[in-house]
C-alpha cells in the first residue's frame, strides 16, 4: 500500500512552521496512542504512521529532502539514502516520549496541563484566613473598634522564617537530587511528583531550627485590632492586610478576612439602609390625632399623627435610617403605626364605649360601610 503524504498524516499544510507540526502531532498522538486504544490495531498503525511523519518533518534537513523528493528521500535504494537513516525510523514510542518529555526531565502531564512547574525555591505567599465575628445592631449602626484573638502560623522569630539554625547551610536534597520532584515510570508515561523530603524546594537544611523544626513558621496567638465602619450588615467582609498566615521561605503573609454577623434589633428592622419601626398608638390617639414619641438611632424624636389615622399608616423620617457603609449618606426611618385595641375593660369603660358606639353612624366608619356594600353586591 502506498504511503500517505506526511503532511496529510499530520493534518497540516506544507507551508506551516515547525510549532504547528508539533502541535498537531501532540494532539493526534495522544488520540491514537496504544494505551488509550488497547487492542485497536488500526489506532496502533496510525500511531506509528504519526511517529514516522513527525520524525521526518521535525528535522529541517529531512523535511527539505522530503519536500523535494517525497518518500523516495528516505529509500536507501535511491539517492544514497537521501538523508534518511540506514536503519529506518525511530520507535514511535521513543518519539512520543521525546516530544512530551521535552528532553528536560519533565513529564507528559506538565506539557499537557499547563507547562513547567514554578520554582519551588522561591518565596511563597501565606494563606488567607477567615474569622467570623458577631456584633450588635448598635455597633453596626455607629461603628466600633474591636480586638480579636487569632491563632495562626506566624513567622518563626528564632530563625526569622529561614527554618535553619544560625550558621546552618542548606544542601541539595539527596532524595530528588535538587529537582524538587521524584519521577516514576508508568509504561511509556513519566509521572512527576513533589519530593516528599524537601517538599519541592530541591534543598534541605543541614541543621533545622529547633523552635520551628525547620518549618520557618510556628503557631502563635495574636491580638488584632479592627475598626468596623458604621453601616455594615450581616455578610460584610473586612480585610486586615498581612494578618493571615506567614509565607514560606520568607514569602509575604496572607490576609485576614473578618466576616460580620449583626444581631437583630428589638425594635428596628433593616431593609438596605432604611429602617422600619412599628409604633403602637391608642384608639383615641388615632381617632383624635396626637403627637407621639418615636425612637431613632440618634435618640428620641416626635412626629404628629393626624386625626383619623388608620392602622398601618407609615410616616417617613428622612435621613434617620442606617448610614451607608460606602459613605453615601443615610437611609430613612419608616415609622409604621399600629392601633392597639383596648383590652381588660372595666364596666365603666365598657359603658362609655357602648355610648360612643350608639352615637356613631356610617360616616364615622367609612371603611366598614364600603366593605359591606361590596360584599352585598358580591352575593346578590
């Protein structure tokens, strides 16, 4: 059977650069690799064909010969070998390992999933921490300063984060030879794992610090002061920069995030920056009108209740709500009146109410009249 054109095998044009050839080979070689297609002879043949095509086109001299003479360039019976190998092409599995290993000790997984690893000897930033704190409604409204206690990994003050005793030196890790990784083979694949002894640093300390056992950090309890601005709500998050855990190998510390939980208030309900307050008034105050005292975050104030005020009527006090946490003014206070029905009346009080009821007509209770007229029409 005649061989297919190498460019066709790799699915590329003749004019493409080498990187495009390599990219296409990597994609197809993984697809048709025998380990992914056990027992599939067709896939195995395609894998071999890909290796042969890639070997020919990845070498500039071989590619130039192939472009000029085609497959005849690698026939030892023609043109003295034409740049081909006297023994034929390499094992396709060797080519696969060479391409994915990169010739530098890396593994296939490094190439396929994100490139080479970062330098493990470099300083590493510490972890961020979360602290949940409960505050009162008044503290949320007016702002407050708090002091909290946090137990975390801090930089060792004996070795200053180096993990080594004074005068001690570091040496190449004998387990990984300084690579920071140990490599194990799984068939044609090479799997690189972080060295368990040096944890990827590639070096180990001759004399670890006794205070931190060479970690460069040790657990410590720290008191931190926080300034909570007015207007915060449940779920508000404050960042305390640099108060997270210490970094590794002298890296910068992480941050501390304080998540707030505001206790409910006995009187006020919060809706955004607005507050709602239900204030009970008597039947007489609602009927005749009155001036009543209402609470606010800043103290007491007075509002006028006009005569004939109905239950549920709301009065707005502008700017008397919660301060905006971003500093954009304050919300409003909505005072909602509820008419309290008299209870536990004595005989004299009952008599007066009955006398009052006898004096009332439908003009006194227009809502009652309107309701029953609608009900009458409904059932007629």
